[in-house]
């Protein structure tokens, strides 16, 4: 998690209100997604404003958008609470994400440049390191970073924006469900996905990368549902 001093410095050096908002919004979203702010936690506007060294106005804007994203909930008499993630309630979101991932390779696909190729190779290396030393926080961080790398394969901005919103609605489910699963096996599967997509990207075959991503998302959701059923029996 970014330290308070680093974050305050970034906000102070931001070029205008929009960049400050984006830093604030992105930081809060990441803390929720990494379970630094776990489900049920109450977020204090006063404490956050003091930590970030800002007024409450831009903070309230960020919190309202995060609430619209489904990551926060305003509760009368309580305040702003981090929402929980429910696998059953996310079924249709996962179904839509499957279709959108395949579209990445078909709607305004981008030929990967050297920076993108290097990024995917770095992610491949990080996945190998994660296999050698499985860690849930590292897994969650890699999952987020890989999503953003994958979205670099399309120039279709509406597709990127919708995909990003849906991704952050669902990514916390892994942190919730992994304790019920074979974590080493899940890490190996994820590393295999990253390896296969990196190979496709290196070949310049973004359509294949989209098909691979869709298949892994489908299989991952099926595994999650299977373990959820076992847990409730």
C-alpha cells in the first residue's frame, strides 16, 4: 500500500483537480481491491482527508463514484462502508466480462509495441516468482496489473472503461475464496494463463490472446462456483 507521505506528495504535485481526483480515486479503489480496506470496514472522511492532506470535497466525489461502482455503500447512521463480494450476485458480471475479453482482440486491436512486450515479459517473470513463493497479496497485485496490461491490447476506449469497472467489481472474490481452494494450484493456473497470453502477444496475435483470456475467465468462474457449493454443503 502506498504510504501516506508518498500519496500526499503525489496529490500536492498533481497538475490540476482532475489529476488529483484520479490519484485519490485510484488509490481508494486499489486499497479496496487489495483488501487493505476489507468488506464491512467503515471509511472515515475526516481520517482520509487528514491522511491525504486534502479537503473533503474531492474526497466525497471519489467516494460517490466508488459507491456507484459497487465498491462502497452509504449506510444511514453508520457512514460509508466497504461492500462485500457475493459470487452468486456476480454471475452476470462474469458472463459479460467473458464476452468483453474476447472483444479485446477484435475491436480496434493494437499491435503490441516494445514497451507492451516488455511489460508482459515482466508479468511472466513475476508469475514464475509467485509460483516459487505463493502469497495472496502478491497474487492479488499481479491479477490487477495483468488486467491493465491486457487492456493495452485494444484502442477501443469504451471497451476499456466498461471492462475496468466490471473487473474491479469482481477481482476481490479471489481473495475471499482462495482460502477454500488449493492456492498453489490456482497460482499455477494463473501463471499458465499469463504465459500463454504473453506468447500470443509476442506473436502479435491479439485475437488469440482474447480467446485465451475468455477461456481462463470461464474456467476460473466455474472453479469458484464449485468451491462455493462445497463450502455451503
